[in-house]
C-alpha cells in the first residue's frame, strides 16, 4: 500500500520546471481554493490563511459566502470566530460562489464538501462529483499545474473511479501530467477543530506518481510536529475509514464494558483508567496487525464468561458477541483460501495457538486441521514445539489420547512437510522463516495467515489472508 515518493523529483522534472512551479513553490506560500464552507472547509480555510497562504473559500450557499466575507463564522466552533476575523481583515481569506474564478486564481484546490450517507448506507458522492466537474472545467484553459486535493471522506477507489475520470473528462487533461491529484484525509473533531488542526495527531497524504503535488502538501504541513505518512491514494482513503471505525469501536467497547461493570457492581471508570494505563498491551500497536484468528486458553474462554455474566444480568453484549463471530469468520476465511486452491494435500506450519508455546487449547490452527480432516483432505503438520519426540508428560498424553487423529499427522522435520504438501498454510511466522531455506525451490501454493513478508502480493502461488 505504501508508495513513498521522493519529493525532490519535482525539482528535477524539466516539464514541471518549465511551468515555473519550482519558482512558485519556493516561497512556501500558496494560493489555495477551499471548496465547501462546512465544518471541515471553514477550519481548513481559516487555518491555512492564518499560516500565511492566500485562501479563497468556495460554496454554493450564498449566505455562508456573505457571512464569511463579513468576517463572521458560518458555524459554531471554539476560537474560529477570532481566527476568521483576523484573516479576513488581513485580506488573506475571501469567499465566493464562483468556482471558475477561484480555481483560475489559485494553485491548489482543497475539496471539503459533504459525503453523507444515503438511505441504504452507501456514500453520497454527488457533491464531490459536482465539484470535480467544476474544477475540471476551470482548469481546461489554465496553463499552471493545478493540484486537486480531496479532503472529503470517500471510500477507497472513489478518487480512481469517480473523481479522477470526471476531472480528466471535463478538463481534457491528464491527471499527474497536466494537473495534480491527491487525497488528504481530515481528522479534526468538531468542538476541538482548531486545536486539532494546529496540533494534528496524524497527517496522511495519499498520492500516486505526482511529485509536485506531494511536495506542495509536504510544504503546507512542514511546520507541524507530526511527520506526514505518505501512502497511495487508495491507502489514504482507507486510513480515514480505519480511523473512524476504530474510534467508533473504542467508544462502543468502553460503553459495553461500562454496562457490564455496573451490573457486576464495579466502577467502570476505575476499570477503564487502569486499562488505558497499560501502554504495552492496551494502548499500543499490540494486537492491531491484521492476520489470523485468536485462540489460546484465555481470550475465547474469558469472552464467553463475560457474555454469560451479561446474559445473567439482562445485559446485551453485541460487541463481545461480534468479537467471537468475527474470529469464527477469520477461521472460515482461511479455510476457504485453502479449499479454493483445489489441492488435496495440505501442510500446516504451526499448530499451537501462537509461536513459542506448545499450548493447543482453542488453537485456530487446530480448528483448521479438524475441518480439513472432516472434509477428507490429506494433512501433514509441522510445529517444532508440538513434536511427539519433544513433548513430555501431560501434553504428550493429551495429544496421543485426546487428539490421536492429529498426533499421527505431526511431522518431525519441515522437509517432511515440504515433500508431502501441495499447499502450505503458514500459521506460525517464526517456523516459516526459520525453515525458509528448506522450502525454497519447492513448487507450492502458500496460504499466508501471518504476513511472512510485507512485499509478497497475492497471486497464483501466494495468497495472503488479509493482504
Ligand atoms: N465534520 C467533521 O467533523 C469531519 C471530520 C473529518 C472529515 N469530515 C468529512 O469532511 C467532509 C465535509 O464534512 P463537513 O462536516 O464539513 O460537511 P458540511 O455539510 O458541514 O459542509 C459541506 C459544505 O459543502 C458545500 N457544498 C456542497 N456542494 C458544493 C459545491 N458544488 N461547491 C462548493 N461547495 C459545496 C455545502 O454548501 C456545505 O457548506 C465530509 O466528507 C465528512 O465526512 C468531516
């Protein structure tokens, strides 16, 4: 997903240099159109003008335009009124309904129009399409390199499938050659929008093969302490949704825990204060990498117990219910990836519920093995921690007495698996990497549940579960 682009290309690109763009950007100040004087657009416009850029705010709503030109804010937002008053007075922020005039007098357009939900939940893109058409028509006869930067929240692919085609059709020009395109998601929150703008938690720039637009956006954000993350346009579109889904999930999780805590006679705020104090496992990147299902002796059992406690107290736990359902979905997804290969001889790399343990309790790899056996697949399994020669005592007894149908499939060496299987299912990254030289040269399909290498792309002989 990441496409890190060297912004110095813009300086060295003769076409761009000919257009005088290098000179224009050297001062670090831009002429910017902001489309949409709503909650996002007005904050961006006022803050960019405060940073010294010349800003024209464009809206179809004449009342908003009039208000802004009188130095008045069209929305309620702390600290916004003062900021607007000072930049309008200084002549750095103006408003208009004339999109053609705005685009032709500026170098960058930031588009912040609404993308509301339709009745069926789908995204309303008509406002974005309308603005793309207006900008496209406006840049048809311009000679400067205009960068069209979308800020509205849009599903991955909207830039590629809707916005860029409209811009190209209406301008008669090529994106990234004759004009720039980028996606710059907005993360501000209403009520703290100015503070969020001045000190953003994250800055994400989505750009594909457009070094000049990238360079412009890097300059616009150069004074912030947050370092911009540069992604593909699609990646940046997706990041915005991942953020909002994460925030919504956090809120519902806290609320559901609150209801459960109350029912169990516990102060929920005390519990959550302690939870967030753990920066190693709780408020951290831990457990936030897409991959395979969870298992083990704790998570499935403890979620089940909490749901049971909720039921006893007449408390619904839809989020915890969905957590188990989502985990089951992940096992089904892996199973479907395996069966879709059409091969019958399958090798599993890893059997315990995670690396560096022999614990098989609630292991999702064990579940995969059971399902494959049930469907008549031929199976072999390698896990250096779950070898009969290595296991002793209770674990060995458990395996041979309770899981004899699995015990007989365990292989002592990875090479045994390599010579047997047509498909290798990797559920333990360490085991795979440790033995990758043994697997080299073998003509296998790899089903990757653990992201063995970030550069590997799903294709005929390699399929990643979430990538
Ligand atoms: N509100 C937030 O807190 C927030 C935060 C981050 C991202 N976003 C996203 O930013 C986008 C804008 O959200 P908002 O809350 O500012 O929307 P909003 O509805 O407050 O403002 C949209 C503005 O766009 C104007 N507009 C519509 N068509 C236009 C056109 N053709 N030309 C010029 N202006 C036009 C409307 O008149 C309106 O003033 C959405 O995609 C939203 O999901 C919103």
